[in-house]
C-alpha cells in the first residue's frame, strides 16, 4: 500500500511517500481502508519525536481518520466489512490502510462525510472535555480562546457558544479572527498587533476572563493568565508556539486562579463513560448544525508532508483533510 512514512524521528521534510506492507487485523482489531485523514498539530510533533507517544519506526503519522472496514480480526463482533467508521489511532492514518484496535473506532455518524468524520472528533473532543469536564464553563461566563483560528481553537469557539458563554477569540491574523467570528465569537483580539494581557483586560472591564483556553503556550501563556478574573480558570491544552511556559505561582495565589491541565486522550481511556456522553453531545451539535468542523483545505497523500510542515509553521487555519483511497478498496 501507499503510505507517508517516517523512517527516523526528525524534520518534517524527511517524511517520504513510499510502499508499506498491507496490514492484517490482529485479534480485536479491524483493518480500515482510509478515505480521509484529518491533520492535527500532534502529527507535526510525533514525526519529530517530540510527542508523548513515540511509535516504533517506520510508521505513518495521521492520528484521526475515516474510512470503511475491510477486514475484522478474531473476536470482533461490533463491526463488519463495509462499515463506515472513524478511528483515533494516534498514528497510521496517512496510509491507504490501517489496522486499529476497535476500542479506538466508532461508527461514522449518519449525515457525516468521510472528510468531516476525519476532522471532527479530536479537536471537538478535546474542546468539550476542556470546557465542560475540566473548566466547568458556565453560561454567561467569558471565555478567551487563544489560537482561535486553529483546529482546537475553532472547536472551542463553537462549543463555548453552544454552552452560552461570551467568547473572546484571540489569534495572530485578521483571516484567522474572521474565521472565528464566522463560528460565532463575540469579540476578536489580534495578539500579533497588540498586547494580549491589556487587550483581554480592556474587553472584560478590567476584570479578566473567567476561563482561558490555551493551545498555544509560549509568551502568550503568562500574559493570558495575568488577564484572568478572580478565581479564573486557565486551561493548559498545548504548546503550538514551541516553548513550554514557566509560570510564577504567585499569579495563582493573587486571584485564587486555577491552572488546569487538559489531556483528552488519557481522559478518554480513564473515563470512557464521560467520553461517551461527550460524543453523544458532539453528534447532537453536529446534527443540529451548531458544531461544524471547518475544513479549509483538502490535499492528496503526496501533499500531506508539506501540509504538516505548513501547519507547524502557523500557516494554516481550521482543518486540513488529506483525501486517500486505493482503487478497488471498498467505497474508494
Ligand atoms: N491537551 C490535549 O488533550 C490536546 C489535544 C489535541 C491537541 N492538543 C494540542 O493543542 C495544540 C493545537 O492543536 P491544533 O491541532 O489545534 O493546532 P493548529 O490547528 O495548528 O492550531 C494551533 C494554533 O497555534 C497558534 N500558534 C502560535 N504559535 C505557533 C507556532 N509557532 N506554530 C504553530 N502554531 C502556532 C496558531 O494560531 P495563531 O497564529 O493565531 O497564534 C495556530 O492556529 C497543539 O499544541 C496540540 O498538541 C492538545
């Protein structure tokens, strides 16, 4: 099969499109004919050896994807060949086929395309977990979303609006902010051209935001934390800017602020019941039209490495989806 291959941990431009053996389904697994793979920031990290998990080499990146089942392993009863599914395998989706443990698979909901299925669950799952389970965001509270034009950022804007919060979208360009506005952000803040802390304070009558969702980190983290309200909650979601911030803890003391970590993948494993409830809510929102992944680009497998590189350079918005499909495979 054709696959985007990481032969050694290193720069993204060392990824190569190549041939890999067709996978077979071990007990408890299914083989999926991949139709679409959504790109996420962790794809850029995992190939450089900078992510929490380090798959054995060689491997294909591609954490979430959608396709149809080709083969089922021993003991699999929930799925059959031809079923359309979404998978969160962590890696392996940037290939024509992928073997996945069924615990990381769910049916593709009715009315959702393969492309939407490949671009929905990781970012929306992270955002709903962060805002609902971790921050317990309340209707009428003010949420500031950093990196609001990115995958997790836009999902957070959608979900916070659905939860009845006032949303301040913060991002580095007019185009990213316009996208966040189209998803319902109430107020926009360009942190490339102005001071983030002062901007957030000005937009909250000097009180600060009740909750900050931060998938960016770097220098923005401390500025945003300093602009949270009394008992504000600051959600540590990711470090797309590269640097892991070091925060003076007096900032927590001074306003009884809470600094809260978010680790969606681990939370899904530890609390599958909560995750199932979140998935139900997300699908209701999708069906109602209030939650829609913003697919800004669709590319082919041979363009995927370049797309990951652009994502890592801050040059993309919303979600990029890689369209895959081997002629002869079900549905391709
Ligand atoms: N904790 C969890 O469970 C969890 C789950 C999923 C993802 N994440 C993390 O969340 C973060 C966002 O993921 P994503 O898929 O939404 O990424 P994304 O679509 O690329 O969005 C990241 C945003 O970060 C901002 N950014 C600032 N400096 C950047 C830089 N030097 N390079 C790249 N982006 C930069 C960009 O917005 P501006 O240009 O507007 O600043 C960009 O839109 C990543 O760190 C990812 O690892 C965490």
